[in-house]
C-alpha cells in the first residue's frame, strides 16, 4: 500500500490498457529510443505524463491539495515504493 503525506491528498491507480502497456514497454526498453521520444510516446499512448522521478511508464497518480490548487505527480511502481515508503499511511 502506498503512503502519502497529508490526509487530503489523493492517490489513484492508472488503468492503462494491456495492449497499450505492452507497446509502451517495447518502446521504453529499446536501446535505440531516446529519452525524449520515450516521454512523447508515453504521453501519446497512455495519455498521461511519464513518471516524475525516472521518466518511466506511470502506474499511480498522486494529487496534492495546495491551498485551493492541485499538484499532480505520476509515479511508476519502483519509484512510488521508494518515494512513499517513509510517509504516513493512506
């Protein structure tokens, strides 16, 4: 289970189509694909921004309440575990 910082912050799992996810994994794992192309392809196929830590395919979206505004960050599984493992429980 992921942990977030404040009670009013929200986390949701991104549901990316299985076929789309497989195609993205092929693109991201290719040594011939540049980081910029990977980011563009993730945005095009998954319709979300890449992981804000490593630039990989995100699986979670965290929405922080910032005094009336919202800040949205997306994380892949390994980065989400590393970033949120030390914070308060959801």
